[in-house]
C-alpha cells in the first residue's frame, strides 16, 4: 500500500504539471511506465484508491443523464455589445458603490460546468442546465484531468468552470475523425453531453475554472481571493485576470483581451467584468436572470456576405409584420445560414436591401442572423415593395410608427402564435400543443381563441392528423391540468405587451387575482419596481379592450381558475414589514437572511421605496442605507436582527 500511495501521489503531481500548469517535468514514456505499475498493483491488491489516476478513464456508456439540483443557483450573465451599453453598467454600480474595483477576464465559448466537492473529495459534475437544475455528467468528466480529485479544503463546495476543447486539439481530432466537428464550442458541449464517456475522452476536453459558486464553511472577500484559491487547490485557471480601479482601466483590459484572443488556443467570444468585492456584490444583488454586479462584453459577432434570393413577410401574434430574407446558404460561425431577419420595412429600406443584392449578415448568440446592409446590387436587383395587405388574410395593413401591422386578430399566424405562446412551458404549460397542432386546430376545428381549447372533445381531436387515442388523452389531460396554473403563468400566457415572466410574477404577488389586476390604475402599476410607464399603459389598455375581457370571461367559464400565490406566513416578528437587506452580514448569507425574514411574515424588497418599513444594515452598507436615512425609515444592525429571532431560530 505504501508503494501504491507513492505511485498515486507521483502520477497526480505529474498530471497536474502536464494538464494544469502546461509544464510537464517527465516524458510520456516515464508517466506510462509508472501508470502501468500502479494498474498492475491495483489488480493484485484488488482495490483502487479514490484519487487514483486509473479512475479517470472512460467507463461504460450510460442510458440517460440524471437531473441534479445545484446547491446555489448558477446565474447567466447580462451582455453588452458596445461601450455605451457598458457605461450603463458602470453608472448603475456607481450609484451604490462609491469607489468600485472590477476584475476582467476572458469569456470562454464552451459549456458551463459545476463540480461539487464534499470533505475534500470530488463527488459530482453537472452541466449548468437552467441554472437551478443541471445534468449529471460525472462519468464523462472523470475522463478530464484538468481538475483535482481531492482538495485540502473541507466542507462542501461548488466550483464553476467552462468545458472547452482547445483549437489545436480540435484540429488534430478532425484529421482522423469520421465526422468532422465544425467548431470548438459545439465540440465541447457534444463531448460532455455524450452518453458514452469513452467518446468524451476521445475529444480531450478540459475545464477552465473561474468561480466558487458555493462554499459551506469558507468565505471569500474578493474575486482575486477566489482565483488564488482555485490555483492553490489545483484547478486549471486561465492565467489572465486584471484588477481595474476605473472605467478606463476596464476598457483597456477588454481591448487587451480582444487583441490577444486571436492568438490563443481557446475559443472566446468576449470579456467578463465583475465587481471584485463580494460584500459589494451582495449590496448590488440580482435580477431574476442575472447578477447586477457582473457584465459580459461580447465582441463583434461573425459576419459574412451572401445574396438575397427572396423576401418573405412573417406575421407574429401581435400582428406585426417582419421581413425575413431567404439567402444563398453561407457558413457562419460553424452553422449553415439560409435566412436572416430585418426589423421592419423601414429597416429594410434604410439598409437598401433588394432581392438579388449582396448583403452583409451577422450571426451572434445562436439566433437567426440579421442583415446589416447591402454591399452591392446587380443588374436586375428588385426593390422590395411595402405590403399594403396582409399576405395571410388579406386585411389592409395598418402603419404604427416604424412598424406594419395586420389588424385582424383572427389572422391565422396571429392566432397560431397566440395559442403557441399561451401553451408554452413558461405560460400554461400545455404539453403536446405545438405550433403545428395549433395550425391544424385553426384550419380543421375553427380555433380562434385560447378559450376554445378547453371545449374540444376526443372526437374533435380525432380530426387532426396524427392524433390517436394516447395523444388525445395526453393533450386533454394537459389542458385539464392547466386550468389551475399559477396566476403569474396565466398572466404571462395572456401575452400583454411588456409583461414578461418577472413582471407577471410581481403583478400576481401585488394584485392576487385577475379581478384585482383589472382594477389596477396606471399610477398603482408604475409604483411597482419592475413596471415602467409603457408597460403600465399596455396593461391598462389590454383590460380596456372588450374582446380581451370577453376572452377572460370565456376562460373562467371554461373552468380556468388560476391559483393565486401563497400568502405565506402572516404571523411572526416581521409580519407586515417590508424589509431591505443591505451590506454584508457575518452570520448569514443574504439568501439565508431573506428566508428567515419571509418565514416570519416579512416581505423582502430589492431596493428602498416609500413602502419600505425596515432596513437591516450590515458592514459596508451603501446607497440603500443613505436613502433609508433620508426617508426616515427604521434601520437596525445585524446584532439587532439576530436578537429579533428566537434562540431556537438563530
């Protein structure tokens, strides 16, 4: 056993030098010699140590990925594509943090990973997934040698990194591969999400680490401190991290990355700017999707030239007409592009796009590419005429500002789009009701309103192509289940302009019912944190429309009864209090403190408003504290907060 331990320690040291430091100290032949000795010794002893390098090989294929819930949510990053947009980020930060320090690092173009360690041992690897739940890819990641199997730090950790495949590795792989991989990002994602770990090993991915997503015992004060911890524990990090004390220093670091990224062996598409201080991050907080204290700066997307073959007009659920260009196929960012969008007719005219023109197109963020403008015209290029009637229903087009609209609410693409949105997962979640099914219902069942969905019978659905007993039963069950959807999902399903998932959630919490929201005034809506004037007007106008209110009545008559959000605990020390947390707490994380308050009847707010009744101020409290002082709102410290909790609840 002493020899086995000695071999494991030596081989792990050599692997760290080779895969993490990129500085091998021995030849491959010498490594293989000791590796073979270790494997033979393990076979004779009949055991394999936890951190043995022989565990890091491709095992048997798995049947499916299991879902795993992250301990702490992995947020995505808000993005900016210009210095003007980035300046908006700096402005928001400066309102809360007087003298912020930032870090700037590469933004890698791969697959986000989360690795869990318990009591110093690696236990699990998962993809980011939706940020709350990911796929367990432990078997695949065991083939990767750029992270340690054991660390010195105890407790529970989640480490965040990006799975990448180096460009040189991809090039070598493609030399002998039966199926060529177009780009490093897709290659990395495909390697990790392959059910056969042996295939993962063949592509040789690695993980570059940049964040400590969760730590049960240790507290880190800065991003720099996290970075040094990762290096010290043997995780592979990219050796670029700039500490910047001003906007100009951040811009300089971003420009340095933009130049250097063309000469490095890792695919990148931008830079990531973060507040260095963890306490200041807690002060800034989060939106529903992003941390407010971080921003990704995306570099210029890939561009290419192609020819416009045809312009087709699309009609969305709001009736807006959008031009879609069918173009000569062109490879762009590893994908074959055949169509590109324009915003509206004015955009098409301003960019001088004609059928037959050579145009410059840009693709970014995996969305349908957009046309930037015409490069040249050829003889016979045809100008695109402004449509005067809807290409689908023949209704006379209405102009509103820069946009064209079909005013017919029962135009087929409007109805199909409305129903598809209503049935989507984030709305009523009616599984099995696709765009194609909605189109069939329009043609064969006379579908014009979402309320009609709840009146269809098995005999009605039998008229649709591809619908048999099982499929019909599943759809009817999904429709019945959707009748008691949460109120916020129902509000989102209505498709009111400007009411996304976050606004729908806030409206449900504030007004508790459809009837309550219908009675809301413009002023009461604007008072809400996430509702601006434009959205407030859209909500009021939507409920002023007779057809909309009639549709609500039809839905209710059909048995749709949205479930209002739970009132939660009304009693407790914080009952009736609207509480804002600011600064850094020593005994609790921000989320822990929020749960304690809400469990005792309080409601937490993200910012100080006229509605706020209590502010709990920790260390380094900033502008929220100052605003509370100006408004005369009650302020307590962490010790007072703890004393408000019963001894058993501390």
